[in-house]
C-alpha cells in the first residue's frame, strides 16, 4: 500500500487497539505489525505525539517478569478523535470499494 | 546493528532534546528490545525491524521543534520547525514550499504596507521642504488619514501574523502525521 497513506492509518489503528483496553508499547507495535507492514520504530514517536495531544495518558505497571511496563490509556479526547477518524476512514474505504466494484463490472 | 549500537546512535541523534525526554525515549526502546528478546528474537532482528535510528530521530525532532515553535513563536523557533519538518522527506520541501510562500508573502506585504502608510505624513513633509512637487495642504490632510489607517493596520497585522503562524504550526503538525517517516523502505 502507498506509503504516505499508512502513517495516517497508523494513528487510527493505535486508537482502536487502545479503545479495547490499555496496552503497552511493545504489544501495540506487535499487533499492528502482524497485520500491516510498518517500520516498528515509528510507532513510538507517534505514541509520544498523541500523548502530548492528550489523546491518551500513560502509567507504569509492574509485570510478572522484568521491569515495569509503560501502559497507554485512551482519554475521552482520544475517543472523540477515534470516532472522527473512524467515520473518515469508513467513508473513504466505501468510496474506494465502490469504485473497485464498478471497475470490476466493466471488465 | 545490536541493541547498544542502536540506542547509542539514537541517543546521539536526539542530543538537542531535553534530558528527561531523551531518557524517556531511550527507555521506550530499551523496553522494546527487552520484550523482543524475551519473545526469542535476536537484537539484530529487533534493530532491523525498528528501522533506521536516523528516521526515528528525524520524526522526534520535527515534533519537538514544532512544539517549541507553538510555545514560543520566535522567528528562530519557526525556522527550525520548518526546517526539521522539511527534512522528514525529500519531496516534503515541495509540498511545504507553496503554503509557506503564501504565508510569508501575506505577512511581509501586510507589514510593509502598514509601515508605508504610517510614514506618509513624513513623506508629505519631505515634499514640503524639498518642493519636489507643488505642495498642497490637501496632501498633508490625506496623509494624516493614511497614517491613521496604517496604525489600525498594524494592530490588525499583529493579530493576523499571530493567527497565520498558529495556522502554520497546525499545518506542520498535520504534515508530520501525514508524511511517511512511519513506513518501511520509505
């Protein structure tokens, strides 16, 4: 998929995953990179940016093994953002699908 | 590249950031290496899946400089922010150029116009003294009106400039989240 495209989508993916439950950075990166080919290092700068924009807050939580992990939690502002992005994405993908379908019928 | 090399490279590249933020960033990547190793990957595998420290640093620095410019809109901060965002990718220069030329054009010509309007009485007086053209009291009268207009325009330009720069900051933020950096082989 087009590279310019994916970065905007990355934000949506992160928001969706955090809407389910609080997650830590590594978990988020793995869940996304399982589905989409991304440069894994770029997720952290994104997480920092979105934290600064108050879309989520972070807290440290002890884990069974190893040092405490940094968890991300969605704020109400983040939820609003998620809704807005989801609506945009749905409209956009429906449009593309429609065009694909019509293109397919002509062949 | 192994873990130490990766972290060291990244650390040198983000030297301009405040120490606590730098620490925080490195901590994130350390955690990432740790969890990756626990999952059975080698340090080299993890480093290569993270992508180049260079691109990560560019991304972090661009965000940082834009935040700085948003907090304190000095010309220096704004130029830095612009420069670091342009540096995100080669083509970004051309994408950013248009909006920036328009913005600086409006700001520059607005200020120039209000300044010239303000000094019109002075110009009328110079004309009176030097007699370059036949002097008319009417000229002086008009020049005072223009001067008043100029003063109002300065007030308007203060607000316009502020507004335009905050728009620029918003555009740069949007640009950062849109322009690659995030993606493999990009």
